[in-house]
C-alpha cells in the first residue's frame, strides 16, 4: 500500500488524516483524565477540534523528521513525503476512533466528553465508555502495526528493525516533551505566562 503512495506528494488527505488523529487523541486523553478546569462539553469539543487538529498536523511533521533521520541511520532510504504518508495512512485506525467517539456521544450524551467521577455515571454509560476506551486501544495498536509495516516497506528494513526505529522515535518524542515541560516550568514557575490574560 505504501509503495503505491511513495510517488504522490503530500496532499489534503494526509492533512485531514493527521488532523482527525489529533482530534481523536485529544478527546480520548481529555476524557480519560479528570479535567481540573471543569470545562463544558462544548468547550472541550471546540478545543479538541481546534488544538487537536493543529497538534495532529504539527506532530505529523515532527514525527516525520524524527523517523526520517532514524530510518536513514538504520540504513533505510525514504523521502519525507513517504514518511508522512506512513504516519497519516498508518494512523487511519486512530482517525476512525473519532467516528466511534461520535457514535458514543450520540448514545450516552455529555458523559462521552466530560470526565465525571464514577459515582455519577450509571452502569450502562460506564460500560459503553469502557468499551470505547478498549476499542481506542485496539485501534491504536492496529495503527502501530500499520506504521511499523509501512516503515519496513518504505525504508527497506526488516520488520524488527522498523519496529526498533518506531520505538526509538517514540522515546525521542517523549524525551523532547519531557525536557520542554521542564523548560516551561523553569521559565514560568507559577504556571502562568507573563503578559497572558488572567
């Protein structure tokens, strides 16, 4: 599949898939963690669509840079557009989880968006939300498998080596985020950015 995409330039489909992955991840992360801000469902959805889609596209480019370098160091050869195609199309299962979330929101309402303590959710809703989380994790695993297979195909690496490249890329990303969060904490110790409205 990825060889067929190799000659194609980066297009609108790549951006839409990356944005959908960002929105889905933003909603799931926001849903699985109790938000201290106590935002409304509308605010959470709006923020997920605005910042999640932007984050999905930006992270696609950052991961493409990471995986492009790691793949070259591992002995593979690929162009940036090929790596972006692997990240975008390999993430289709995660993007599809956005559809599952929409159906869940239609079925159970606001509880699909706003995290609430378990005592406030009835049994059926809790079951549906747990099933959604399990489905998301399975789709995420499927996405990882597709991306590793895609890297193996476009880089010309054995699957084991492609998996090592994928894992190392994820670790480098986490390390970068960790150091960035430390830097932000040092620069803005009170948790507020100077000049930002309070």
